[in-house]
């Protein structure tokens, strides 16, 4: 059993969305890949935010009261939001961890912030992976990670 860093546990295949994509495009990616959110990157591949289905849902449903007139207006509202840019709705800056961070520090951060996953960035801010709760759980169950740090 050893002290592990995030780099040893993270996944390197990350579905991202560019900051200049539309909310509609982000919805399509979230649905296609069955994820609850996406890291947002700029044209240089630098992590600049995070957009979640919760962010989108709250923006669309805001003000909905269930009436028929509300249903009609919310539909028009949702269509408008679908054409807005991700950069205008994303949470920024994104909560992230560095590749050399301790895995248990990432676990503490996920617990404290109630996150399912955290983007992993290089020293230059480039998005290089993600680490999620199950990555930590697997390492703990397998006994490959030291719980104390």
C-alpha cells in the first residue's frame, strides 16, 4: 500500500465541450456520453470551466410554474437558451486538481464539494484527465492506496 497521486488513478479519455459551443451542443454531448457534466476548454485546451446538467436544467426551468401559459413560454425560453454559449452558463473557474495532487486530497475535495468527478490539469492548466469517486473507491478496496496522508 502506498500514497498515490491523482496521475496514477485518473482516466485520460475525457469528453469535453469547447467554451464557444452552444448549450444545445453541450446537451447533445451530455446525452450521448451519459455524463452529468462536462469540463469546458478554451481553444488552447486549457480548462476554463465546467457545465453540468444541473446548471442547464436550472437555467431552463427557472420561473416554470406548471401552467399551460408557462409551458408555452418555457419552451420558447428553452429554445433561446439552447443557442446561448457554454461560456455564458458554465461554472468558472472549474474546481480541479493537479496531476501530482494526492489522491486522498482529491477524495476530500470531492466529499467537501459534493462532486462526482474532478478535472485533472497539468502545471500549465491543460486538461489531461478526470478522477472520480469510483477511481478512489477501487484503489481503496484493492488496497493500493494509503488512506492516511
